[in-house]
């Protein structure tokens, strides 16, 4: 069967792959293992050689076939191990798998600069990708999965070609997608008599150029990388959609293994004043990439309550080890999660967050809280700088971790995100100042919820927020100088997204709560619905401001498009990376 599969690939794969097969034939090698013309990255970890070296042959330079010509994320290597177990009979224990992933992430991983643009994939964010260069590549590389999937890899030219072979062999639709003509005005018109390149050839050219095996970023990081040494206190600013701002600290303690840690987290909600405490553990890959878990105790039943669930943590630590950003998420579809920013505590004052989110120009006697660490005793108004037109008139109270201020904002104060300064510490763009709320935006602007609640399938929720914006200096909405003001107080509703004249999706897809948590209906045929259809459908999620109005005196509104579909019957995930 294995031989026949390779023959199938050789016969039906695409021109770039046929070149590889011919090159292999000319040298007497198997088409699945062509001659590499690029310099590989040697494998030095004994556990990798032991578990992978039976099939992946070594050369005199320490390279293992195939493995030495690719680099990827921890999730990418975990995915490979799963495929080797499923298709090639690899026998490996969970502890061995973890060791292999760590070793390959260290020697064949991504640099911080390479991984940061695609962290949204491992953070399980629901968003519209804006990094796809054209429709040809969208069809070839982003029809079935996120474009971040291939961008999370670096490969030699031969390996990019072999990847197309793998897709053609394993996924029946891939060959058609690779060949199907695309209406793409960005592609040059072929010269007279020349054939238009196939979509897969355009994609291969792009990936070979933008994701080669060896890059300057990786060469520099490979020379710099060290043990992360993240032990100590980290200040946390965390936004949880539907529940607002949390702030506090994460104490990171080195554990038994190198780059293994335990964590103790304390967060305070500025919406309701509640305190969230959690214990957890984490590990660092490639010197900067954190994967962890934490919980507040036994699992509970409230879908959107962080204290009721274990969260998985994905964070990107800056190479200088002074800050981090990422997402702590939970839910069967990873639909809930904190957007987190971490700042390393130091001897000097450090500001992690401010509350409220923004101040209006012309405000007098407004209350502003600074949250951080090592605030000095005897804090005075003159010690704090909030930028042009914003003056601290009084320090109401101060502790080492929180200062409560009375602030006056001039009517002509500069509109925009002001820096917040205390001594030598600056929270860059930490305090938005605005004239008025000019428009709303519902986030996410498109979403996917999944029916569930039966014995076999759990529901996939959607949580929405309504954010306010000032038009900024140019006075125009949806431009780069618009000022984000944080969540706005609104009422929520669903409206029909009309696709046919008898549409009634809004009556069946599920319920939207007062704080914009959408709970989908149960999956399966519904006898109360026309033709006994399932409860799937398409709707608008609409936010209406309670106070802010437009130029005509009408409440500001905004909407988001939501698809409510069937459960995900097949899951692709690597939770063991975080364990």
C-alpha cells in the first residue's frame, strides 16, 4: 500500500512535484526522498534520533532525511508526530512525544520574528486573515485551513514540493484546487504563447520566497537563544470579552526541568470587583514561546466563567524577557479567552493598566486608577504625566500596586492615546482621550457558532463586545487615526440575515444574553421548523448604544454577521503541547 501510494503521488502530482520525482529517478533515489540541494539543519538530540531515525536516515553531517529541511512551531511538530503514529506506525509514549517536540522546537523551530505574525493560529483566535497576498494563493493554501498553517512552517524548496504531493495523495480536493483557474487581477498576463502558471505553482513560488528553510531571523535567533529564565513577578493586564478588564499578577516559579514553571495568578475584575485566583504550570519552547495551563479549582458548569474552567495559555515573550502577550482560552471550540499582556515587575515603578478605558475631553474631577507595581510612597500629582491637556489634580489614595487619581481633562486636550508616565516608567498609549463616541464596532465582526447540547456534541458559543471609537484628527471613521475607547454600554438583539423570502433563522439558531453571550440551539432535525431542518442559520448580532447618539440624535448602532452551523465532527488539535 505504501509503494502504491507513492506511485499515485508520482503519477498525479503537479509539475513542481514531477520535477522532484524526475530528479530522484536520475540519482537512483526513491521519489519520496529526493536529493536535497540545500544545507540542512543537523539533528543533535538523542531522543529525536532514537524515535525518528529508524525511517529518517542520517547523513555524515548529522542531518535526518526530511526532518533537517523543515522548521515549525511546537504545534507543527506535535501534528507531525500524530501523523507518523497514524500513517507510519510510529510507537511513542506521551513523555517521549513531549521530549521530541521540545527538542525539535529548539533546533528546528521558528524565531520570535517569524512566529509572532502567526501566533493567532496557536492562540485559537477567530478572525479574518488579512495576510493572504492574492486570490490564487487563497485558493491553493487557505481554502481548507488558515493561511497561518503553511506560514507556520519554513521548508526547503524540495520540501515545499513534497508538501503538495502529500496534499494530493491524502485530500481528494487538493489536486482540483491546485489546478482550477482563478480570477485574480494581481497576477501578470502571460506572454503570447506562454501558459498561465497553475495556482499551485504561484503558491510554491510565494512560499519558497517568503518561507525558506534558512532565514536571517532564524540564524540570529539560533545564535542568541538561551533558557528563558522567566521566574519572578509579572504584572498582568487581561481583557475578557463580555466581562471587561482584569489586572493583577502572575508569579512564575522555576520547576524541576529547564524552562518548566509553576504559576500562581491573581486577577481583579474592574467591572464587578471580583477576584480570580488560579494555579498552573507552563513550559517555554525555543526560548520565548509559552504554553501552559491554569485553573481555579474543580470544573464548573458556567460556559463563560473563567473560574469554572481550566484555561490553556499561549504567549509570546519578547526576546528581552520584559514583556509578553497572548491568549488564555477555554471552551470546546476555544471560543472564550483572555487577551493578556504581561510586564515584568522591576525595582522601579511599573504601570500595567489604567481604569476606566478612556477619558472624555472637557471632563472635570474624573476618577482614574493606575494599576502596577512598586509605586512610591508619598505619591504626588506632579509625579504623574498623562500628556497634553490632562492634569492630575489630586492623589486620592496610593499603595504599591494601585493609585486612585482625580483628573481634569481640558476641552482642547489632544485626541488620541496618551502615554501614562510615572517616574521612568511609561505605559505607552495607555490612556485614550476622545471628543465623542463617533461610531460603534461589534467584535468579532464575523463569527461562527456551532449547534450542540445533544449527548455527542457540545455547543460552540460566541461572545460579543461593542467597542466605541472617536473618528480621530481626520474626522473620518474607519481610518488609521481612529481612537479605540473600549467597551460601550449597549443593548443587544439578533436580526434576520435575509437570504430567502421565508427566512426564520433568528427564531431557531439560539439565544443572545444581555451581556452578548450567544448560546446556540441543540443540534439535530427540528420538527417545529419548515421541512424539519436543523437549527442552523445566519443572523445579524446588533448592538444599540444606550447613551451615545449620531448626528441625527439617533442611538449609535453596529452589527456583526454570525453563522450558526452544525457541530465540528472532526477535530484537529494538539492539547498535549501545553501539558
